């Protein structure tokens, strides 16, 4: 209900969208993905610049670790460690938890998802380890969807620093097994969850993501992302199927058959064997290859909140002054459609900010 409101609100702070291209996102049947211009980082950088302009006091490299309670066990502030390693306290009559998920906590992964998911590559922000979620739970906060194993198919494994599904889903990339050189799933289905599930069952040590220079022409946001992969040395370029097959140690004939079958489906001559329906361009040399695996980019479970974004207790009542927005809140990501997470987080912040000001 507030998506257009958000776009208008963002524009007042210098956050702009590419109005020339609204993309189809994974899990969506219509074009509904509004790309930020010039890239996805624009929202963060523009908002930070705006906060600087109006004098918002941001304490960087400060880790919030626990709540401060009064004599009646009401939350009145937080304990933290600042960038110099000093213990500091912050007080407020409204406290908003916006500290992200808990994918950077392998113990929580295995506790909630099971030992089968032990040791997954993590591709989100460092420090999203559930510290404040657990602090709220210790005070009686309720949670939901914590047992939903949300894994993504394309976590880069060479350096373990990024998730690459945007290239995969929208720009014609494919996934192949490192052991056979064959595709194994619809790479675009349900935020790559279909591919991730297949990868988990197949159990290869890693997989290869293959795309070509056509992806660089898809949109300015995608171009920026791919160029960053290249500049970071995460990709390897090959001028032929034979050289690619030799390097990644798969049979050249099998890899040729894989690419031929995919390109035939792109041209509409045959039906894709994995029922993939959305394509971009045929894959042609030069090819770019990235080594990827299953991993965690975000977690779907989190604190239970009400319609006012107040954290709900186990007894069904809400904390008066404790709120949760974004990935730390559960109840919406489990039915993820591309773009929902950023939209939900941003709109929640906008609406809650307005309410707190009142």
C-alpha cells in the first residue's frame, strides 16, 4: 500500500530510481522491480549523505550488545562497545531494532535449521549474528519462522564475500555441476530456492555460474554489479567452450551439449528441460565463470511484531517501546518475492519513523 509513497519519499532525499526499466523479479509474474539508479548501493549512500546534512549522530563501528533495564524491568536503553573498545550506554524512550538477521551465526543456523546445514557459506553483512534478537528473546520476546532453512544457490566461494543471484536470475546466467558440467534446475525459480534445494541434495563441493557479456547490457545496476565482480577477481573469462571446459575440468562435449540445449530454449526452438520460462539472450563466448555454492544471504525468521511494528511477547502482549524492522523481524520473508525485503524494510522504517515523531 505504501510502495509509491516510499519512492516519492526517497526522492526527497536524493534516492533515485531508473524509471526507464522496471524488471521482472524472481517469483513475480509481472514487471515490478524498481531498480535504484545508478546501482543498489545508491539508497544507502544517499541516505547516509542526507543524514550527514541534517546532523544525525551515527555511531559507526559501535556494537550494541544488550538492553538496559530499570527497576521494573522496563527497557530504557542499550549497552554497546564503541570503535575504541570502550563500554558505552545509550538511553531512549523508543528503541528500534534494525540490526539484520542471524546468518553470521552458525550455531543459530544449526540450532534452528538442523545439523544438515552446518558450515554454510555466509554472504551477508559481517556481524549479523542475532545478538539483539537473542537479547529480546531473553526478555520474553516471541519469534516466528525461525525453522525455515532459507538458502541461496549462488554464494561466491573463492573469497566468500557476495551473493550473485541477480546476474543469474535476470541476465541469462546458468548453473552447472562442477562434477558433470550439466545444468540441474530452473535457476530463476523462487529466488533460486529450487536450485539451492537441488544443490543441497546433489551435494557437490561447489558449482559454476556461467554468464556472458550480454549481462553487462541488462541494466546499469547489473552492469555495476558485474563490473565489481570482475574488478574483485571473482570471475574468469574464457574465449571458447573448450578452454572453459579444460579449466573447470568438465567434459567439453557435455558442456557444449549443455549450452546448446539452453540456447535452443532461449531461441524458443525447444522447451527448457527444467521448465525455465524467463530468458535474456543466448550464451555466447566470451564466457564468464564464477565458483559458487549454497549459502546464507539472509534469514527469514525473526522477532514477532504487530501491525505497529512493536515486538510481541510470548504472552501475546507487545513491548511498549521496543520495535523491530527489517530482517530481524519475522513473518514476511518466508514467502519471499524478489524485492520484498528491501521494500518491506524501507517502508517499515518510513512509517515507524513518522509514528515515533508523532
